[in-house]
């Protein structure tokens, strides 16, 4: 499955409202800014955000025949290949599907979409834990997952559930690390000031508690919200401070994936020699 995709990264959160889709979108763009070929799969069937964030609402992907099979061609924007249920159904219609139907849609995003060659496929997962997570993990070889949280206690409590989920046998997916979103507020007119509205260092403490790499802090700035609403993610804007935060976060992700892949190669070598 997806033999031309080198690495699959799932981005998850224990609860909604922590900015997971914003993190997923800008992670994809930050990876691409380093020269990588990147795709972004919006696996949040019930609340797709990617079409809005990339300014492709109302656009429809084309079909192409590949080796005798009809395949969906992802849309491309800002150099990122995009697929979302929001590109296939009218946004005025709510997606009211039972778990098996949602899981089937995710499988189709894997088997019926022509992703072609990618260095990274970033998957924006639904919040919480459930059928879609199980389906994806059991359908494709996920390289690793990134946990998104915000500093306040209620978000951290839900993030713990996400960490626990990936430690279960049926998942068996390594956690690359944890990133803290909305870490502090920086006014545009006072770029050197940090106001810790939701608490301070909660994400870092949680990462330490579970012995996970801490991947960075993303500030809470108005330009992130405006860019998302206008279809222009922060990574393609002029906000240098926030762009730098995402670039550093992406660099930590790449480092974590490289270490994971190196360890996997070593384990395979040991098995062969043994």
C-alpha cells in the first residue's frame, strides 16, 4: 500500500479545538519548504478543514486512469498535494455516516487516490480516538505520529489518552513527539512579548512525563487565524516569527523520523544476521 510514499505522518489530538488542522497544514508546508515532496490527507471526515485553509473550497479533483484503474488526482496548492472529503461533497451537506462508512472513505483515500511519489504524507486525523484511527493504522504503514496539545490542563488530560492509544498493541505506531500549540500570545505591535494565556510549559511537562521528544511551541497570533480563514496558511505569509516556529517544529519531526527509520533498518539487519 502506497509504495511510492516514503513516510506517513499522522497528526492527532485528544480533543478538538487545539489547532490540529493548522499544525498539520503548516507542517506539510514547512516540510515542502525544505525541498520535500509532500501530500496532505484530511482524514477528519466529519469536520474537514483543509479545503478552507488552502483556499480550495468548491474545487473538485479530476480522475485519471492508472494501470487500468480509475484514480482520483489530488488537488495541488502551494506545492502540496491535497485530498479531503470536503473536496468530494457539498460543504452545505453534513457528513452523517456511521463508523464503517467513514472508515471506508479513509481506505479509499489510500487505495483510490493517485498520490504518486512523496517524501511525506501528512495525515490530519479526527480529534479523539476511534474507528478512523484504527482503520488507517491497520491499512497503511504509518511511520510515526505527532501529538498536538495546548497548555491548559483539560487539553493535556485528553492528550494523555492519545498517547496511550498509540501504545496499544493494535496500533503499534511510534510517537515522534508532542507539539504545544497556542503556547503564548504575542501582539503584533510587541513581537518580543509573550503572554501565557493558557498556562506555561504544560506540553513540555507532559512530554517529559511520558519520555517523549518535545517538538516545539507554536505561538497564538492573529495572523494564523486570518490566514487559515483566507486560505493562506501562515507558512506562505510574511509572518517570519511564526514561520520560524513551524520550521523548527518540522525540523524536529524530520529528525525524529530519521532516527526511527535508522532504528528500523538496524533491527532488520539484526534479524537477517541472526
